[in-house]
């Protein structure tokens, strides 16, 4: 039997959709189910994998739906973490995209977000005609002030929302991809920028998780700790294209070699086999 992937597919850039494409890329049979239909899931799937859907934490799976996995994303938000921690014991494994949350759960697994090689790589031969790119919302203080300063300082830039299918082109056309994390979140943007081959300039996360994943400052990406340092780094690397491209290329190679959703799926399935004794074979 295939894997059951349980999430609301209102968009094709949800993490559940990325994992669905990873299953197809690895030849692993998977079937999608909407969260509203979780109560009528049939028995017999090799795995039941449910993805975090905001506040819809309490929608139950039947007791016979085993083994069951919960993939949690919002553990860095206090109101969500309380609910995730409450439902965690009802799952055989809780895969958290934040390491500290995984370590606080008896059945936790650190499974960071990643990139989709098919979506986030830039088209071949694309000219880097922009200075800076940031795709996402302005958020609250202080990120919105960072972004406004970027707009004013680097007017030849793209800063704002975009369709996920345009990410590779937008980041690929930029010399620098900027990131500012919220609540120390190791977010998707980190991997999306590097997959496109743009130089990632991102805040230094206090967790040190970037280095745990093999990324080194000034080798694969560039870290900053203050606004003035961020602008200093951007100015420097805009003025030194050879140095900038060497770091960006190294970051892209590592992201695509070890940090795609196909890699994350392999980690999840190998952990399921080790901890739960359940093997999932490719079709």
C-alpha cells in the first residue's frame, strides 16, 4: 500500500505538496487526503503522515491508523507549540522543523525545511540583473524596517510577495538573496535562495543550526548580526562579484546535494524504519 499524506492542498507550495513531489521523485507511492476527510481514511496504508495545518491540531485520526507521523512546523510559536505538545503522544513520531522542539519530545525528530530542486533552481543562463531579492511578507518589527531600508538603499531589487513558481527566476536574477528570520526560525527562504544560486545573506541564528547542517559563514552563505553589518556585507559582495559567486555556488551545491525535500523524506523514512520497524520501499 502507498503512504497517506494528509494536508489541505489549497496551494501547491505548502510543505505537504513539496513532500508529495518528493515521493514522486523517489518512486514512493503516495496518496493525498484532505484534513476534512481524515476520519474516513481506510486502513492498510504503510504510513499515515499528517502535516501541520495551523490551528487544526485536534482533528483526530482513527486508532487503527498506524503507524502515524505528525510533521510540525510552528513549534517556534508559543500558542501552536502548546497544542502540538498536547497531541504529540498520540503519534508514533513527531517530525519537527525546529531542533529544540524535537529534543523536547519523547518521540521527536528534527526534520528541517528544505528546497525543491525542480521549483527553486534558477533557469539556466539567467542574468543577475538585480541587486537584492527577498520573497515574503514584511512581518512585524523589526523585519519590516529591514525590508524598507533595503528598498531605499538598493532600489534595483525585488522585495515582496511572489508566486512560488517565480522564486527560482526572482532569486536567480538577484546577486544577493536576503533573509531575516522571525523568532529564530530556520525558514524555507534560507534554502530557496541558495538553491537558486544567489548569495544568501541571513541573520546568524542563535541556535547554530545552520552550522549543524554543514553551512559555513563566508563559504556557503554570509551571516550578519546587526542591521549595519547586513548592509556592510551586501555592499561588499555587490562590489566583489568573483568572491560573491564563489560563495553562492558553494551554497547552491550543498543545498541541492543534501537539503532538498527528497533528502528530508529519506531521513524521515529511515527514522521510521529504525524506530518503528516499518520499511517503505520505492515503487
